[in-house]
C-alpha cells in the first residue's frame, strides 16, 4: 500500500510517520502531484497558522489538487481546518471540501485547548471498534462547529466537530498519532478504508 503524507512545510510529520511505521506500513513524504495522485491513501497534516499554510499550498499548486483526489484522504488538525470553507484564523479561505467555517473559541475558556479531551457521537468506519468517550490529544484555538458532516463531537466551551467526513475525505481535529493506542487504531482504520471510485 502506498501512503503519501503531503509535504508542504506545515506539518508535524515525524510523529505521523512513526505511527504509520508502528502499524507496519511505510509512508512517503511528497509534494509531487503525480506521486500524491497515485497513492492509495493520502494524509494531509498541519501544524501552525492557517494563512501561511494556505499560502504554501498555493505556491506548490496543491490547493487545486487536494479537492480532486479520489482515494481516502485524512486531514489532521490544521489539515482538517484547511479542508473547510474558510477559517477565522487570518481570515483564510480554505479548500471548500467540508461545508463549514472554522471559528475561534470564545474568551470563556483557555485558548488554545491543549491536552486530552473526549470524543463521542462516533460515526463511520474511521471509528470502527472505538468506544464512545475515548480521550484524544488536541492542541487548537479554532474549531469547526458541529454540522451535517460531523462524525465525532467534543465539548470545550461548546460542542464542536472533532472529526468530519464527506465522500473520500476525512478530517480529525485531534492528533491520532499522539493519542496512544486508540489514536493508532483510528489511523489503522483509515488505512483500511476502501477507495470510493
């Protein structure tokens, strides 16, 4: 199985690579459109600030490529947020895959949310064999509100979408690669997903 992690200079890529190796697979880091298109699974990581990450995607021509992909794609953290319509972070237009706008947590809570929190209302095969209310590791100041594409919910100040899915596209606000055995099982479930084409 060919697994490509999109390399656009905005990712905590090492921990994802190690998690995939622990599952018995190897991932390739690439920003080459042909290599990304030919992958069986694509992981779209993201750490950092939305507008500069989007600028890097535009520079590399990946902004138009990612929404066209047909194989299972997993956006993680900022990767998931960039797959939404837009984000309040830097007033950034996203890739428009998920039909939701990313907003900032209110001042009622400590921002960023950093640490472990529960996921529930789990849907789709991404969470096959995962119990409700498992704890996942999160670090973020912005969130996607619950919407029709939510496949997991977390509560921090408000209930929000901690995972999204539309067609072959999946996103997790939490970091499965830093969420212990349960996070690793979610990554393993992603690698087992069938292509939709």
